[in-house]
C-alpha cells in the first residue's frame, strides 16, 4: 500500500482496470491515528463521495511516482453502491456501517 501522504490526488482503479474515482482525502482512526478510509470522489465535478478501506488499496509504484493509479481489491460497482459520505468527521456508527458493508474490522 502507498503511504497515505501519497494517496490524495491519485486515481483509483478496481482489479479489472475500471476507474472508480480519485482519492480526495484520507480519514484516520481517531484513537490510533492509523489511516482507515480513503475518500474516493467521482462523477461530474467529483460530487459523489464513497469511502474505501485503505487496507484494500495497493500500488506497485514507488513513492515518487505520484501519478500512478492505486488499485482497489473492491469492484467499482461495490464501491459506488457503498453508503454515502457527506464529508466531515467519521462517526463510530458510520465506521461500523462501512466496516460491515466492506467486511473489514471496525
């Protein structure tokens, strides 16, 4: 996985090469400060936002190759049908909901 400081601005593709969107932010666990969710924006003017677990994002690119896309192990359609994220801080309830949806520990 790429360090989170190098995730923002990168395109996200699913494992089939389908473009999901662009990472516009990374949200961290408020207790551990570990990066937890990447905010992936898509659509005209990137007005749709979905959260993707950082643990399910990978890149083979070196840190200095910021233009290289990030690959998600989650299909595009699954991401795009995930619970919406309106922005702002992530609540425990939303974190649990997303964890259940993606099958990752909350």
